[in-house]
C-alpha cells in the first residue's frame, strides 16, 4: 500500500508568490516610467517602454508571474476535487503560459500580441468560472461566491471600461481571486 502525499499547499504558495511578484514588478515599472497612467495606458505599454520599466514588465509581470500562475494551475488540476477544479486548473495553466508569451511578444508584435493577450485573458476568465463551479460542487460555497463575483465584475467591466481600464482593474480582481483560491487550496487539503 502506497501513500500519496498532498503537495497542494506548495502549489498554493506558488500562486501567492505569483501575485507578490506581479505587484512588485508593476510598482517598480510604474515608478520608473512616470509617463504611464493607471487606467489610461495599458499595462502592455510598459513592455515597450524606453526605460527599464520594460524589463520589470516583460520579465516580472509576464514571464516570472506567468510561470508561477501556470504552476499554480497545474497544481489546481493535479489536486482537483472534481471536474470543475480540473478544468479550471488546466485553463489557468494555459492562461499562465499565454502570460509568459505576452512578455515575449510585446506590443511591437502588433496583432500577435493582441491575440496572445486576449487568449490569456480568456483562459484566465474561464479558469476562474470553471473553478467557481468546482468549488460549488465541492461545497466550498464562500470560495465559489468569490469566483462568481469576480467573473460577474469582469463581464460588467468589459462593458463599462475601455481596454486600459478593464485590463488594470481586471488584473487586480484576478489577483484577489488567485489569493482567495490559494487559501481555498490550503484549507481543503487532504490530511
């Protein structure tokens, strides 16, 4: 008889560290490129900045954070309690992979960048929604509620805001959700 250890807490920490790295890199990029304005400029404009803000954005906000989010998604799928969690984790992992590509294919890449950025946002959105369904089915109603509220707010903001506002506020909501889901994974781990 073999015992399988539950390492979901380690994956949860990767999600939390991903949020911390993103916030740190975003603050550094905004401090360096003072021409950038919250809700007026898109975050991707950091990626083509003439300052070192491009390094913070492309490597910190995109590549490192993307790898951490992808790893979190893999852990969410690997330690899934049901099909919603498995689907959500897979979609989040794909969203993290596309976030890495956002840092590689900057706004200078034109339509390729737009396609990658939209794909990243779609995978993360549907990952949040699928995980909310998984949480509901696992009787984790509070965490399902957080996912439902975040998904509904993202849809409302897509109608109300332009791209720059949607992106900035949407990323903040996604970070709140990622922290919440990381806590959820810690609290419901197998003993």
